[in-house]
């Protein structure tokens, strides 16, 4: 399977997160099992571009890891409450989708905070200029995720209903 560099980097990052990878040859083999044919020299270059490092593990061995980037770090809940409280004006729900309205130019701030919060039931977000779509997993559903976001933003359900949401 031919992948773009970004897709290959994603697959390598996932492989390193899901497996103990002791060397580049092993990583090439893991990728090959997924149908991704890549040369060891390419893997070497990709690991360098991703900032992969070798870390010590039990048994006096070392394996590859990618240091956690700030965008992947879980944001503290007080940060999320502050962002949602300041920027979310309305919360609407449709099945497993939650639509958040923000002031113009602010949607990306809210989406980023939600993505970094690691909230249970949230699969991801899509941000426009003044709208964020939050995708809820099927188990949690949009109503539950929407209510959780309303609570975090300090918006009561009665306030939303009076707005016609």
C-alpha cells in the first residue's frame, strides 16, 4: 500500500504506541504486516523526522518512543472549563453530533481544547470559523456528550431550551 509521508508517519507513531519496537527492522516488519512496504532507510528517516528516541525498558533493553507533543498532552479540566465557559455560546445535538457555536474566529480554540481533554465519549472534533462539530461515540451519544459540554461551559439546559436549541 502506497502512503503519503504524513500517513506513514501516523502509522509509525501508532506502531510505536502499540508495540515495543526494539529496532528499525522490527518496525519494517510490523508495517509490512499491515500491508505497508517501506525500506529500512525510509523508516530511519521517518523516525528522525518524528523525533523518535530510544528509551530504556526492563530487561536492560531500549525501544523506540516518540516524546509526547503538547498537542497530545491531556489538558487539565480547569483549562477546558475556562475555554468552554469563555467561548461556547450555544450547544445543539443531533444523534451522535454535538454542534457548538462560538464567536467568529474562535472555533479552533474550543476544538483544540476538546481534542486535548481526552473526554470519554468524544471521538473528535471539526472546527470551522464559528462552529465546532463534536463527534460522540455511539455508546455515549450526542445527548450525553452535549450535556457534559453544557455543564463544563456553565450553560444550563434550561438556558439552551429558551434559546430554541
